[in-house]
């Protein structure tokens, strides 16, 4: 019994540590990715363009934006959203059945 308790405790502590590390990495280490530069500009006809290459000569209203490296959501947030979706789905299924039973009972009573 003590061995099982120790193993479960180690697994829980390890999982919490991993989730905390994942949260820290994905929320605090946002750095500019110097390889990504986005340009927006207007051509001679007045059309607005968005590209990752430099605009041609004669372009007007040029705006340059440095991009950020894509960072996925932390695992904790993904688990939270999956849990909420599962709860909503389960709630919907359970209460649909109850509502159907009440509706059938009302129809029989008439």
C-alpha cells in the first residue's frame, strides 16, 4: 500500500512540475523572431497588400511589423478547455434525456 502511495505521489508531483514548467516557458519566453518581418503597403491603384517580402518601388503607406515566434497554448490551458467542452457535452446529453422524459410524461398525461 505504501509503495502505491509513493508511486502515485511521485507521478502527481512530476505532472504538476511539468505543467508548471510548460506554463512558464509558453507564457514568459515570448521573443521577437527576427526572421519574420511583415509589410503592409498600398500600390498605385490604391489596393492594400500584406506580404512578408519588401514592397516594390513606388509603394505608399508602408508599415513594417516584426513578427513573433508562434507559441502554442500551455498544456494546462488545453486541458482546461477540453474539460469544459466535455462537461458541456455531458451536461447537454444528460439534460436532453431528462427533458425528453418530462415531455413524454406530459404528453401521456394529456
